[in-house]
């Protein structure tokens, strides 16, 4: 689980100059694990009769989503998904063949 | 994932294996449909003991030779991260040497490279609160690598911020996480 696992190659031509120092992926999965645990602990404490993972996993999923949205904004990748034409594995094969 | 790609064909998305510790693991991931793999050749197969430079080049290059003909991208790692909480990391830091990066990238043909600049995996990164006036991470290594290899995609592992409000919430509701700090978000403003 990483915040930014967009296809790396798409950056090669379009995005290279826009990220100053050359870092294109930042792994922040511990923050998501902390969010899940914090939410489950709170939920189960406040709802001690609850036993259904489908119930207590719902708010923990929302908490993860919140962190992910915040990081996308912070790292400047929010709203840029459609700047790149997706490449299929077939496209990528051709790319490597020509390299 | 396939349903997602079908439903949102314009979405650029990849399924990436984090910290593959052997050629076999990377190969299994590729067969399962991963479109990108990491071969962490900075460590040996136990995920703890550092691997030497030449052996890293050899094993990472082997994965690239398997992956690229199938259109799969590969991330490598040079230098060792600290931290052992999630089973990956040497427990001591061995920062990336910028002068070796070019040779590594040219010989292996990796698409992306994880660099060690002082971060570590897990929640226990720093015992004292990071000081904005002190260099927490070796950002000079990032800048130097970027000068030497301007087209290289770098990856920062172990970069969670470890939000204090989440630690507080865990401890309020029965957890016992000792004082710990992550990579603060203000760090990203500087560079």
C-alpha cells in the first residue's frame, strides 16, 4: 500500500521537470495502519457489544481514505490522474523493445 | 483491480509489489498480474542482512530481464533503511552513495530506485520531536542523485508522518505506543 503507485513510466516525459528533486513515489503506509488501529480501538470501546468486522472495518476504511486524500494533496499529485494517457502492458512491452 | 481498470479506463493505475526479496517472489507476483515489482536487492533473502553492491546489481538485473519483456516496471533499492518493525530493513542505516547510483541504474536498467536517506520502516522512526532547524533526512543525497541522474525516478520508503493525534487516540483507547515521531509533513515544503 503506497499513496502514489501510478505507473512510473507515465512520468518519464510529462512530469519529470515538475518534481524538482526527482522523488516520484513516497511510501507512507504506516500512517494508514495507525489510522486503522486508532479507529478500530475507538469503535470497539464505544460499541462494546459489536462483534462484526463488517461494522468496525467500515470507519477504519474511511479513516484510511482521509489520510490518503490528505497525502495526495500534500504531495501535489491530487487531480493529476488524467494528465497521463494510461499505458497497457502491451504498450509497455513495445516501449522496452524500442529502448 | 481488473474490474477497476475496466470501469475507469482513463485511470493510470499500477499494482506494485513492495520489497520483493528474491527473483522467485517477483516472478510469482508477475504471474499473479502485478504490473510493477520491487526487487529489494539491498538486502539478502532474509530481508535483514545487507547485500553487497555487485550482488545487488546481479539480482536486480535478473528481475529486469524477466520483467521488461512482459511490460512490467521494476523498482530497485540502493543503500539500507533502518527499522525492522514490518520485517524489512537492516536495523541500521547505510545511506545511498550517489556516486554508485549511475552505475547501478545503467547496469540494471531499473525504472525507479528506492534511496536510503535516513528514513526507517514502521512507526518507530525518531524518539525525539524533529527540529525544523536541523537536517532530519539527508536531502543533499537526493539533490546530488538528481544532478547525476536527472531522469531517474526516486522512491522514498519509510516516510510516514506518524500523526500524533492517531498515536494519542490509540493510547486513549487501550493502546500503549511509546513516544515516537515520523517524517514530518513540513519537510515536503522545503524541497
